[in-house]
């Protein structure tokens, strides 16, 4: 096994046209993905197959959940947000942001 230390912020770069992502770890049930989302970019509505959390490394995002009623959460640098499997949601960049999503 190789051990590598890397600055997480530099592991994914912003793109003016598209949200960028990099898978850091993956197995059958778990996924750790690093995402760079520029201000005013949005990730299309989607769900997670398992419970997950989102940690904002830099910036600020808006996490919108679409269930019986639509709920909007603003998540800022240093904050963590847990969400349940199969919840329809979008992520919108309120600022240039880098986030870590971990499916558990």
C-alpha cells in the first residue's frame, strides 16, 4: 500500500462551464467524492443511494431538498450537513466552493 499526503483543496479545480469532481475512494457501499462548484453553478437534481454527508471545505453552497415540502439549507465553509438516502436534492454554488461528499 502506498501512502500519499496531498492538499485536498488542490485535488480538484474549478471550471467555468461545468461542476468538476474527483472520486477519492470507492467500494460497494461507500464513496468519497471531492467537488468544485463555481458561484452560480448547480448540480442537477439527483439522489444518493445511501445516507451521506456534505462538508464544505471552502465557499458556501445551497442544498435544496425536494420532498413533501421543499427545504433549502445554506452550508458554509467548515460546516457539515447530513442527508438521507433517496432524498431528491440539488446543490448550488453561492460562492466558488469545494465540497467533500461521503456516502456511508
